[in-house]
C-alpha cells in the first residue's frame, strides 16, 4: 500500500516562503501523476497543483499560479511544492495525493 510522508510545513509571515516535500514509499512513484491538495479549516479539499509522471505536464489552480511551483524527483520518490509570497488564505493542511490516496498532510499557517 502506498505511503506518503509530507513535511516542510510551519508558521510563516505573509510574504514568506515554504517548500513542502512528500516522500513516497511502497509505491511505484515514477509511474503516477501526483497532486498537491489542501484543506483549510472548516472547508473542503481544494486542488492546488498537478504534475505528470515525467514532469512534462504541470497545472496550477488560479490562486497558485505565479506563486507556487510543483516538482518531483523520481529517483528519490519525492514530490515538492515551493510556495512563495504566502498569504493568510493559504493557511491549510497540505496533502500530496495520487489517484489512489494521499498522505497525512503538513500544516501551513500564514500569519503575522
């Protein structure tokens, strides 16, 4: 069964940056497209960004365009999300996911 461990979240001031990582195990990581999704307090799951197996097709939600960068290292079975110019509305638990499931998430809090 696929297992994901996200890390890199934390408390950051508005305008700050964070890089999230997601390490996959027991999973053919290089064969699957991956996504980052998030869930803000009291809200549903929101898609953030997607990347295909070969990093050739990358997509972002409108709120992420120009601020977030998704990437992956198939040799390390790791997915990344570089987040710049963070805003309070980016506060959420961020999850890496694929068609079959997702990790436990990492908390990102943007506050002054």
